[in-house]
C-alpha cells in the first residue's frame, strides 16, 4: 500500500522490565487499545489486600535498577543522550549497551517478533538492533508498505513494551546477505551509481527516508516517544572520496530534517577508522569485526594501534561494536548450521565477548543473535541459502542453543555490575603465578573497583592451567586464592572476568575467584549468584566491621574469619547449587547462591514495580509482574518443572501463564510452584497430493499476448549485453524469481542451435524448449553467477521457412549485494545473451515474470514472494485454488517428465493451545536426483530446496503462516532436470514447550478467479525473416489479434518503422486484416559487429469506445559470412555469444572499465599485442569455425592490474574441453596456447574467476585460428 503521511499523535506508555504490562493478554488484541491518551502510570506500591499487615516496601521498590536510566518508554518527556570516552549516557546515567541484531523481515509474524524480543531481554540484553530492508517495504517507486508483517510501528511498540533500547539501522544500504543489500528491485535500472551522490539515487533514497524516518522519529527516546537511542546511516561504506563525502553529508542532513534527534553513527567495515571524523562523519564511530570460525583467529585489541588514543573518533567517544560476530552464514552447497554451531560456540563467546568487555567496548551489538529465514527471494544467493540461522545463539526455530548460557552469564554480569561502564586500564601489570596464562587488569576510576580478565597466553592451548593472582585493592594486598591446595584455574580455551574491591549492594566484596552472575536487592536482602566451572575451586572474601553470622544451608562451603582484616572467606568446589546466608547487625543480609556455571544459567532475573525478582527452574521467563497482591509469571517449560522464586515484596496470588497457581515455601524462604509440561503431538503425514505438469509457456500455441515485448536496445546497467535485444529481466520490471522468455524466428534452415548465457546467481538454473520439445536444463554451479551453453537443435525439430518458437525459463536466485560500492547489485539477471548457431538469424522475444511486475497483484505477501512461474501467476499457491481436475499423486514419486510440476495438498492441524511447537518441512530420500522445489504455505514462499546441491533439507514454517489450529494449503513447485521425481516430504517438530506466548495467525491471501485468470491482451504480431542479406528485399506482415471475449477493434491502421537506410513500402491489407510491406535492406553499411536491425509494427485502433495502440518488434540479423581461408584473428570474427564479468569483451584492447572501447593496449608480461581479446572473469566467447586446424594464443592477466587477479583459461570445442590452464595470476609468466581444432565447429574461450573476480583482467593475446579453408 502507499505510505500515508502523518501518524499517531499520542501513544501508549511502555514501562521498562514489565513494570506495566502494555502487551496484550490472550483476550485483548492490539487493535482494541485506545491511543487517544496514554493510560495512567502504575500506582504507588500499596500493602497487599489479602489480609495481614504488610511489611514496609523494600528499598528501591518502584525505582528502576541501576543503569535503567529511563523508568518508562513513551513517557512523553524529553531525554538526553550524551557520551564520553567511556560509555553512552542517558539523562546523565551511564549505560552498557548489550545488544543483539534482529531482522523483522526474516520472521514474518509480529507475535514471533515479540517472542524473540522477550527472549533477548530475558537473557540479559538491554537493546536490540534492527536492520530495515528497503526492498521489503517497496515494490515500486513511491509505493511503501508498513502493514502486517512489515509493520515497523508495531515492531517498535513491542520493543518498548518488552523494555529494550533500539538501535535503528535503515540503510539505505544494509548488506545483510540480502538481495541487492536491501535495495529494492526497481533501483536496478537507475543510471547513477548507487551509494553515491548521483541525483537519481538520491531522489530514491530520500523517498524511502521520507517513508520510514517519521515512524522512527515517533519512537525516539530523546523526544519521549519510545526507545530508539541510536540511528545508523549507510553501512560498511568503504569509499571515502569527495563523492562519498557528499553522499554521507546528504544522508545526515536528510535524517536530521526528518526529525531524527538521537546520535548518528556509521558501521565501518574492518576497523579502518573510515567515517570517524571529517566531512561526512556522523556523531559516533562504530565498526564491525568477524574474527573467524575459531577464537584462534581472534585479534586481541587491547594494545592495538587503531584503537589507541589519540586517534580520530576514538579518544572522546566510547568504543562501539555495531556488529560483532555472533555466527556466520552458509552458502549453497555449504554446511548445515547445526553441524557447525560450535565453531562460534561457548568458547568463542567467552573469549571474544569477554575480551570486548576488557577492551572497554561499552556498546556491543552481536550479529546475529537470531538469524531467521530468507523467505521468498530475499537472499543474496552468492553467500547464503534459504536458512539464515547464522549459527546464532537462538536457532532458526527460535530455540535456545548451547551458546545461550555463556552469553546470558555475560549479559547478566554487565547488567548487574555497573562499574564496568567506566573502565581504564590498570597502570601496572597484573602479577600472577603462571606464565602460560595471560591476565589483563582494569579499574573503575570513580569507585576503584578492579576487574581481572584471565585466559591462556596461547589462546590455542587446550591445557589446564592453575595460577595465583595478586589483587591490590583499597581493602588490602592479597595473593589469591589463600586456601591451601587450591588455585585459580583456566581449563582449556576458557576466559574469566573476576571482580575485586567492589560494593556488591550493601556488601563489600574484596575479591572473588568465582565470576559474578548477578546480584540484586530483593526486599531487604542482597542476593548474589556467583559461578565457576563445575569441579573447580572458588574463593570469595567479604569485608565486615565485625564477625558476621554465616549459615551454610546447602553445599560444601567452608567459612574462615580473619579478625585481623575483618575478612570473611568462603571456599567451595562448584557442583550444583550451594546456599549461604550471611548476616551482620546494621547491614542488609546477604544470600549467596554459589553455583557451577551451568547451574547458574538456570536463573532468570526480572525487574518489576515492586523490585527485582529472581526465578529458577523454567526454560524461559518472558515476563514478571508484581503489583499490590499478585505475582504474575509468563514463561516456557519443555517438561514438568518446579519453579523457585525469590521475591522481596509479599504476594498472595501467583499466576503462571495467566492461570492462577498454588505454591509452597521452601526451607530457604523462597517460593516454589510446580507446573506441568507440554502435551505430546502427532503431525499428519504428507503423502497424498494433487499433481499437474505445468509449463504451458513451452507450447507454440501458448498465448503470450499480454507479455512484454523485449524491445530494449540500450540499458543503464553497467554490464552491457553482447547481443541484442537487451533481455535483462530487471530492465522489464521483473526483479525476483523465475522469468519466462518466448522467442520467435522464421528459420532459414541453417540454424544448428542456440548459444545462451543466463545470469541466475549461484546454484541457479535455466531450461530450454524448441517448438514445445524439452531440450534440457542448464545448471549454474554454486561457485558461479552466470552459465552459458550451446544448445544444439535435434534433427527434424526445426521448421525451415516457418515460424519457430523457443521458450526459455530462467531462475533468478537473487541479486548480488553491493559491498564494494561499485553497483555490484546490478549484475544482470535473466537471459544475458542469445545467439543463433550456424546462422545470422536473430530471435525476437517476449518475456514474463511475476504477475503485475512492480504493481503487486498480492500485496500481502510483498514484492519478494513470487516469481513468474505459470502456477504462481495462476494462483496455484493460494488457499481456495480449484485443483479438483488435477491427478492424485503420492510422494515420493520416483520419476516424472522433465520440467515443471506442481503438487498441492491441504492439511488440517489441531495442535494444543498454549504450546510453542516450531514445525519444519523435511525433504528426504537420496540427494543425487536433480530436482528443486519452491515451498509455499498458505501463499507464502518459505524457501527453495535443491536436492543435489543442499545442504538444507529442513525448512522452517513459522507459526501464524502455518496455522497450528486450522486448515493449511501446501504447494510445491518442482523443477525436474532429467525426470527425477521428488522424494518423501514430512512435517517434523523442532521443539515442544508450554508457553505463555500467544501467536495469532497472519493474514493470508486467497484465490480469486478474476484476479488470477489467464492474461490475454489485444496485440500486434509482426512476421518477417530473422536474417537478410545486404541489399535483399523481403516481405513483412502484421496482424492485430483480439482475444476471445474482448470488444472488436475497429479503424485499425498499421505503420512499420525500419532502421535508417532501410526502406519499407506498403503492399496492402488482406480482407482478414493482415497488413504487408516490402522491406529492402541497404547494400552497404553492415559489418559482422553491427547490431541486429529493429523493425517495429504499430497498430492504432478503437476498442470499447477508447483509442488504443499496440506494437510488436522483430530483429533482423545478417547471415554469417563464410570463413576466410588461411588464418583468422578471433577479434575479427563474429561472436556467436559472449559474456564478461565487467563491461563487454573488448576486441584488440584490454578489458579496461565498464564501457565499450575503454581498454588499453593488450599487455601481458611486458609485451604489447596488437590483436586479441580483453576479458574479465567470468567470461566466455563463442565463434563458429569451418575447416580450421589450429588455435593459438598467449594468455595471461593483463599488466594493467599489476600482480592482482587469479583465473584459469579454458578452450572448448563443440562443448568438450580441449585445453585448460593452471591458475594464472598477475605475477604469472605469459602462457602460450596451441590447440588442435580439426573438425571443431564451435570454439569457446572461457575464463573462470575461481570464486573471486577482483581485477581478473584476462587476455587472449594474439588469439587466432589457422589452417582454415573456404566452404
């Protein structure tokens, strides 16, 4: 829908940490909430009304915890965001921004957004970073959709209700492994370079900012509207020239003009201090880093030069990781995420994230914390497949992985220990007793609290190392641990953060060799959870004014009182949970919960209007509310559980997931309630389907009258086509998924085949039919973006002297990103080149992609959901489509006819309410058959399975898209290369938990007969020969076709446009309305390099009382000249087909830049060559030989790129490899080539980029064929 101006003028109040539950409950919908005025804030704490005299309210009740600088989001009050070299400050209070990345466009259900944001908050995150994909919201210029699964307003509301700060990252370029880096498809055809100050690009992004920025501005913390605290402009922008500076300044000015008042930042790629200061620099410098698949690759930055002041953008601002590695993506044919998660697992997290704390990065955003799914055509296929699990801490199915416990331990630490927000390096080296270990020290300059960061000196070491540590604090000088026969242990690749000289609530912590998990003031007592690895010794020293009372309630804890220092020392070995109470008159009591690290991670903290609450035993605690008399818990359990509660304020009612519960009191004074686990579930089988073969576009009789005529002879795309017409799908408004091409030509009889090149992106495919006969499918490998093949015409299939029909289906897997700021996203898709083999005939084309092109027929599913398969255009994917006439089928199906098949089934699910049951669709069977399938659930495209490429076999079906209680329509669009049928398909559950989360169904599209009727249009059909000799004459005819049921056309008049120098003479119109002309070709002026001639017939007519017109074009080629006897330079020959990785293939010059003719002299190894081909990998050139004996050349990377580039050269004859080079680089010596081509008719020269195409300027110097004879 078109974005409307304006917005809500008043908004609900949202309270941090759940002090007011603005989120809906089961019986209340968001739509029913009034926004006329904010509700009253929660009342002041009052005594419980359930009888008995209530004790005084605990200290701090109703006051936000330390660091929660804002009590309520959306309070309508202005708030100040400032910063210094230590941290961000909100209203003068320091904050440690501990954030995780989340992409709403990768999880299509707002209720599941709430699920994930509640989980972020629960594990200790206080912020969330949102990328916003421009493409996700815009199908065409001026059209923006922020509704349903695209509702940014609702997303920000949820973040505020959950209690998370928001880091907004709207781009306009985001990268993110998405198609075009987040640019909309319609941006593909702009002339100006994206990510520059080009006028057309600026007009486009300003339009986008005008749509999204008002929404973000309404939710800023600075204006009291919400929780947005930071705004990123651009992303990983590595250009810094004058054009780039202008662009960044324009972005900043536009953002401020749109009302954004929070600090601006940019995410620098690779820590290069780009945009840290100077023209174009925003307020804050931020950067990203991805250390790699192992902590052994990690660069410890404490003494790194780039971050040592004085440096531009560093000394006066806090260190900010806008993206720090939370995992990594996987490509087509790569690994499964679940098989490789430990590469970025607990060890990686402890060391790298812990070291970031050590290095004073008080703003840290983990990319990704939850990855999600590249549903529809959102993915950049060159880097990632459907799943965007990312090896993240929460998997694609929203479940906690083994990465959550250490991450939660760190998050709770930085939340509880406020002194971490202002650190300096200790001026002295920390003394310790083991050179195999490394210890860094930090100090808070205000409080004097000290922090010790302990790890292996050789981070690759997996040995166990013990040590002692010298701790010098205001309380004294200690060598710890003091207990005999104990040590501070680092076992393998571990990392510990130890605290000393710290005020732990009302207690004085002298030091601890156990790490702090959390500490809270609960009621009138301090409660602290400390942990270390299971089986390791730990020691804790507290300072008191007099000997306190110590009660060891459980666990093997020993206590020692040192009267000379007034120190209480506790020692224990971590195993499960030990409980100790310490009391001293005049001081708040202390409850110590001493755990091994795994046990500690079972604790959850929450902050309510009545103070903090600690909970243990649930799989997840989503929300905790406490008012005058009731304590309300919302959470998840995967089995029956006893949930223990530490709450300071009294309560007389306890609810779990909105149901009232009974509870008991433990001997330790805590409360326990018992909850039941989930019911088991059984999912229906998926064996019975309806099936149809569906490729009507391949039939000569198919009506393509409503398709677009491929009439473009020029393109704004930097990569210029080697043949005409321009066939790039984006140039005709088809940006996603499959595109059909139907080409017509009057055969002259010497056509032997068609040479085609298609741009698909990695792991793509394309298929060819001639006159309705399937000629095969061509695969693009997972290592290439384009693929070329010479397709011979089988004997007897061509119809000389008649109209022939060629049909080609191209699967566009998605567009490249533009990470190099070089218009890489414009790498063309669809057919790139089409050249007739053995003839000069030129094919005239029509094409069709997604129904409606940029004008969406179905806005609910958005611009990236559908492509141009007939079944998509006809509504096969939708609930309600009438498939009664289809045949019944079962899966697996061993064999089918090669080509396209559709399978549909309806499935009724009745899963238990109140349970979270993520479901996947699993493809089974052997992985050698060559087929692929698009997966549609209730009209939503949820991914693509490629059986023989993989690796993904399980596909997430998000709840709400898949209705857990109701009828579902599943549709599979199967493309079989060679007749292999689809294997077995089944539903599988990925988890099963009782939950307090309420998930509603997402609105789904439905079939409408009129909307999805076959498309037909009144159209002109022009007929003429596909090639003509110089000076020859031929007859052209045109007729106007009116579809059945349409009004008759009257007053029809035809005109024929011909190229300059050509002539056309009308020869009459037949009684049935066929107009004809005599067309004469000039006798001179055409060369082998001349483009084909374009002729256009136009009819004007009246239809339905309206004046109308329609046109058709045909292209006429020049017959292939006979070969010259003797030798021929390849650069002087007619190319049957050519593709190039950058600009066109150049004749007798190097590749140069993107424009034709901009190369330099061919120079290889210091020697210039007057003749030859200048290419850029990936490239391919095909020429026709007749009676030649030998091909020779000198090959190498052109000297113009220095020692860069790495390629291989290959010579193919009639599709067979005749010679292939080893890897050739810019520093390699020139390589002579001599190949016997006797009997070869099609010579193809190929250069492979070996997976990276930077500076791959590859020369076929002095390339020629010799020993050629005349026909």
